[in-house]
C-alpha cells in the first residue's frame, strides 16, 4: 500500500487541507457579513416612511395562508416602486458597510445564512483530509499494516479518528465530542431535508468549541508527523482569531 503513494500524494493532500481550511472560513466570513448587513438594513428601513401608494397596496393586499398557494402566486405587489427603490439602495449601502465593518454578534448568535453550508462542509473536509493523510503516514512508518489501512481508510470519519486516538481517548488526553457534533451538523447539509433546513442554525459558541477541539487534534497529529511544512494548527488558530477579532 505504501508503495502506491509518494511525495506527490502528500503534496496533493496538503494542498487540499489548505484549500478546505481557507474555503471554510471564507464562507463563514461571508455568512457574518451578510448577517451584519441584514442588521444594518433593518435600521435603514425603519427610517423609510411608507407613501400613500404603499398604504393603499397594503390595504388591498390579500395573501394565501397556504405556502404552496403563496409560491404559485404570479406577482405580489406590496410596496410602491418608489419605496422599493429606496429599499434596494438601502440594502446596497448596508452590504457595503458590512463588508468593510465589524460587529459584535455574541457567542449565542444563531447563524441562519445559507452560506453556513459552505463552512460546515469545507471544515469537515479539512478534518477528513488531515485524517486521511495521517493514516497514510502511519502506513508508511509501518504502524498500520496494509490490510488494516485498506479497511480503516474507508471507515466513517469518526471511526478513523477513534482508531488514531484510541489510546489517548482512553487516557482522556483528547476529546472528539465537538468534532462528532460538526459531522452531525454536516450530515444535515448533506441530507438537506425540510426538517434539517429548518433546524440548521448553529451558534457561534458551538462553532468555536468545534474549532478549538479541532486545533488540539491537529496539534497532536502534527506532533507525531513532524512534517517540515505549513503548520495547519497555526493556520487554524489564525483564522479563528480573525473571526473573533471582527465578529465576536
């Protein structure tokens, strides 16, 4: 098994790890920019006074209670063109301000933006690729024989982690409960059912716990590997700090 992979494989896996980590926090930053823009926008629209035309439209507005009937409604005119233009301009300004600004959401903030799918998926891929590379490393240094490697490398990601850290888990030197939670959240994105779409609202505090536990796990992998390359635990720490400094 070890003979099937050389330095190029490690290089490709390293590139993948770096890519997934970068993309995961890119999506999270976009999530928080959007949600901050929504906060700014809500303040702007509070200052937009409805026109007489708006009042007449609202008085005559009749919306179906059934969501399917609502989706099948050809057109809904609830505000005047004048007000719609003001709201569009306000939303544009809100997005510009949010992209350049910062905001304190608080750890209990629930994330509702659809881009959270990008963060959860890519962060999961980040962990999974690190684990895959470490298993290959263990095979190359003969800590895992070829038969065991072929079996464990295709197991569920949590089973792979348990295999790698079986001794440390017994001694309580490492925990993976938050990482288990991450993959539970990611499963909701993979199986994006109506119930999962409604339930997927992770809190910032939840994500922070996942990141911190992941950093500990990555540090333990790196300590054993001793690769002379980019330190992924440090890169993760940098990304965490950027989020905390701008959005905590």
